[in-house]
C-alpha cells in the first residue's frame, strides 16, 4: 500500500452550518431532520461575521448545508451577497451541500470551492427514502451541469440507504465513473433514533467493505470514507478494512485506527472536510 492515507478531522476548524436552522421541507426516512440539530446556525445577518471570526480563531473553512426548501434545494442562492463577501474578506474554503440545483444557481456556485452531492443510483430508492418525484436522471443532470461548467463536485453515496439493504450502490458507482470526478465519498447508513429507519439493521461490515472494494476497483480518483457511518466496534473494523482496501481518505476514524494506520502507511492529518 504505497499511497499516503489522508485522515480528515473537520471538527472545530471546519464546522457544518445549517442555513435553514432545524427546518427541512422533507422528512426523509433515514434522517428525519435529525442531522440538522448538530450544525451551527448563524442567521443570514450573522453569517459573514461568523465566518470572519472563524478564520480569526484558526478555522479553515465550513460546510454550507441545511434542509431542503419547497424547490428541493438548500437555499444557498439566497446568500449570494454573503458568499461574495466571505470570499472577499477571508481565505476560508467553502463546501456546499446543495440539493437539486439548476442553471439559475451558477452565479453563486462561483463562490464555493466544491459541491457535495448526495447521489442515489436507483429510482425506487429515491422514492422510498426521500419520497420525492425525482429520478436518477435528475441527479445526472446536476452532474452534467457542474462538470460542464467547471464546478468541482464530490458525489456522496450512502451504503445501505435502502433501509439497510445493499444493491443499488454498485450501479451508482458505475454511473459516476463516467464523470470527471476527483473524489468519491462513501458513507454508511446509521439507523438513527427518531427516524423511520431507527430499527433497521445497519449494513454489515463485510457487505459494506465489498462496496468499498468495488469502488476502489472501478474509480480512478481518490476514494474517501465520509463522516457518516456507525460507531463503536463496527467503525473500528470497517475503517481498518477500508484502509486495507486502498481508500485514500478517511474521516474521523477512532484513535486506535489512526495509530494502527501509521504502522502500515504514511499518514497525513488534515483538519478539513474530506472533499477538500
């Protein structure tokens, strides 16, 4: 395993921001708005000062995220002036979690460094989990728009998103290999309390690693394990297997994994989102 392993620890230096507070127009089966609760929530008026102070205190950037509105977008387009000022007054890197963007979003997209796009490769899974009238073709249109206009995009696949079942992920990987993408992020479903998937069995380590191995075989760019995956022994076993499978990037691994990884690879610690 000759390549360096990049370990990403976003934490304090690269916080996640919800631009919609705890609001989301959707109530997806795997999330149920739960993941908005742990994000920073500056108001529109506070966002610029938040970012200026973040850089002054040693911050490197932030994830601009939030819930979807009735257009099925995270309403980052309403923050064009703020984004312009943030880029003018700071050197922060901006990662944007976007939803179903279109040509009307190209102006504000000039001010972000990368787009994180949740990608689903099966129409039925989209309907079952998100309960929206969208298809794989709609996701591919977003990829077409971003790659054709030179906006850097990092697709995210959540292994086991279909209520813990695995299958569609392989087709999603195949579809994404057709695009000029330099980082592909793999997350794994966490059955989360208070959501419809609370009592779903988490995907097994072995099944999840088979998806990782397939992605490594098919994808030429850097392969990253993202923030979202089960904790405890599951994460310990999965993370070690992912390193052995040849991933390039690993987010928030247990300390035991970091110390072990240093015995088998050169390791670099980076305090940013794993797509940077």
